[in-house]
């Protein structure tokens, strides 16, 4: 079955016509994980996302699948252990999506300050032993020490006089938007979840005043049609919008979340050539930045600042760029200037609020699952890396809500009249789709050689990938293709804008856009880019 606009249309009809055990609000990594977990337990599952899948925070992360070395410093050992277990599991279940990535951690300091350098190297070594013992070594390699010369061989752009040595340790990396999309596809195509993007939840309905939640009101943002979804339980996986969805249930805004903004900038890889991620401290701030290779580019990030602007469109400001450039330029031989920046992106971390005035960088990355008196299950916080565990906890809570209602609604009665044991989480062993994509794109090029041309000059994407995105990845807009099915916009904004008209023409053919709609897509894209 094709995962394209026809399936989306059919799914939206089904949302209004059928009854579901569990409806997920939000198609970021958390919601996608919940849909897969729920559908694979055998629950009749629907997922609605008000924009594109992953268009919130889940396409704007640093894309590192990791335990988080710095969380060890914050003594979050359990969090690191769990995240490293999840990293390992993802490397096994989705080797086509998640790849090991060596990280270089230089030991900084002049060779004259031998005692200081020795202490610093010892501290890093202890932290990396701890990281390996907490689970990092399960990737198959232990961290190792490098001489100053070897460190400079791996990152020749570092100022040699500041480098006293280095360490290599291992984490992993994934295209966050693709991982999210493949989870949604796995939930839908392999386990029967009914999913749709551009479907917004506009209201939550209870059984009488103050009663249990039993329905969700939605609007198809592309056609304007409205539907009511009947559901046994509702999971709120709306990321930084989680409080907005809770207010539909509770009637007032809970303000439980404290969003923190993080930005990244992209540069040509020729500016900072490296085949591994490089971790550098930010002078004057107790944080580090990462320089990560990505095809012919590298990206640098991230910042971590409190955010109280509009949730829908966080932007990378001149000050954000200046912060990252200052941090990089403290360590590189040839300074990077603002005009070297080819792309930027900004995302909001859905961090759990605490009442103190702690910096957002120090707030915990743990997740929480809360159930409202009416049965809304809200899952918040967490990391891209730990989505599966968050999903399992959320669906366990949802199953408890259904159990408490057993016999009171037809849906819960149906669920609990099945053989026991079926409702246990199965995702620890479920493979994730996506391995078939490369050969399907190749086949398209074989059948239509004109699709073998480059989509955006200077970037490694083919015209066939845009066609595949429309036919098999539920891409509905030009932005879906240029920002998430491919990552063109993130890496090179100007080249991507220049390619927006030819890409829109290609999509017009696939998605049935007339001339006016094609132009509207190009205009809309120029505003978000
Ligand atoms: P989101 O991805 O924001 O998804 C929520 C979705 O809900 C959105 O798509 C939104 O459109 C939808 N929604 C909202 N309201 C409605 C409604 N009414 N109806 C329907 N849908 C609705 N984690 C890591 O593990 N590794 C990293 O390297 C890493 N780096 C990060 C760097 C930055 C700068 C940031 C900001 C985060 C980073 N994270 C990282 C954390 C990780 O990205 C997030 O924890 C994760 O993406 C959150 O996913 P989510 O699904 O909860 O939220």
C-alpha cells in the first residue's frame, strides 16, 4: 500500500467513521513511538499531527542518539544508562537509520601548563570510563586516548597551540525527521495505525460535564473538513504544545512546561573538515558545542536558552549565530564569519518546569507521564534517544486508563476481552521500516532517468527523492520535501530557495497542484525558509 495522499484521504475518512482504542495527538518522535507501541500491542490506534510529521522539535534536534556524557556530570546516571540502552537497541532495530558516530574530545591547554593539562586529561578519562561502564562500550569500542598530533590529524583546523591531546569516544547519529517518519510508517503499514498529517486537534470531548474523555474534535487543515474521533483513551504527545492540549481537557492552561530554545548553524564541510563529531567547550559558559559532519556540510550547535516567544516558529537570531561563532572561533585557526553560514535551524526543548530559577541547560532531560482526572495521558520531556521508553510508559498508563473503564465503554470492553498478555509492550524487538527506501528511489531513477538529476545544486538529493516523498512518505507541501524528507533547507538555505520552483513543478505533477497552488507553495516556502 502506498503511503501517500490517497491513504491520507482514506485515513481521515476512517477517523470520523470508526472507533479507536487510543488516539495520539502529535506526530513528533514521541507520538510516532506511542502510535507504534499502541498499534503493535493490538490496540486500534489513530495518530493526528496538525502540521507535518516531525515538524515540531523532532526535526530540529542535534540528531545525536546518545546517553549524554554531560548528564553524567549532573549525576543523572539512570537517565544515561537508559538512554545508552535505547541507543544500542536503535542501532540493532534500525541500522539503516541510526549509525555509530565517533566523537573527538580534545584536551585543551598549552603544553607549558603540564600539570593543568594532566589533571584535565585525567578528569576526561574518568568521565569516559564512567560513560563506557554505564553502557557506551556496548557499541563495540572503548574510548581511546590520542596524542596532540593525532588529534590535529582528525581536526586539522584546531589551533595547534591550544591542543595538548584528545580522546575519541562513540555515540550514534540519526536523521531525526526520517526516524520519526519511519516510525509512523511502521505503525501504519505494519501494524494498522490510522495516521494523518495536517490534521489538528481543536477540542476534547467528555462524557457529560467533568466526565471521562471519549472523543477528539479534529480539523483537516488542507481541506477544512471537521471530524469527531471516538476513542477509549487519548494520549497527548504534543511536545512544547502539551500544555495547550491539556488546557482543552482541563479548561485552564497548566504552565507545566518550560521551553528552551536551541539553534544550529550549517557550514560547508570545507570550512571545518572532519569525519567525526568534535566536542568543544564554550568559553565562559559551562556548556559544550558539537561540530557534526553531514554529507558535504557540518553543523554546529547548540545553544540552550529560556524561551517565551511564539511556540510555532522559533527563529535563529543574530545573537544565537554570534554565540556559536564565538564558541567555535575560540578554538579554530581560521575564524568562521557570519557569511560562511549556509543554513540555520531552531528548536524548542519540551523541558519539565521546576519552580527554581535553574538554567534550562541544567534542567533534567527525564520524561514524565501524567494522567488527568478525565483520563488524558500527557507524556512530556525526554529525548529523541529515549522516545521508545517514553512511548512504552505512556501506553502502559493508557492501558491502565482503559482497564479502569473496562466495561464502561464498548472500546475498553473490547480490549479487555482479548487473551491476556497481548497488551504488553513489544517495541523492544520490533524492526523499524526504511531499509527499502534507497532501492525504491534507485528503481524510480532506472525507470525515469530524468529523475536521477540533482534536486538542489550542491546537495546530494535526487529529483526522484521528491517524487518518492510525495508517493510513499505522505509529503503534502513543498516545505515537507525540502525541510524534512530531504534536509536541504537546513544545510543550504539559498540553494534550496533557488531550487524551490523546479521542485514545486515536480511535486505539482505528483500531488495534482494547479498553477495557482504551485505558486502558493513556492510563496509559502519562501516565508518559512
Ligand atoms: P515534537 O517533535 O515537538 O512533536 C509534537 C508534535 O505535536 C508537533 O509536531 C506538533 O505539531 C504536534 N501538535 C501540537 N499540537 C497539536 C494539536 N493540537 N493537534 C495535533 N498535533 C499537535 N534529543 C536527543 O536524543 N539527541 C539530541 O541530539 C537532541 N538534540 C536536541 C537539540 C535541540 C536544539 C532540541 C530543541 C532538542 C534536542 N533533543 C535531542 C531533544 C529532542 O529533539 C526532543 O526531546 C524530541 O524531539 C521531542 O519530541 P516530541 O515528539 O515530544 O515533540
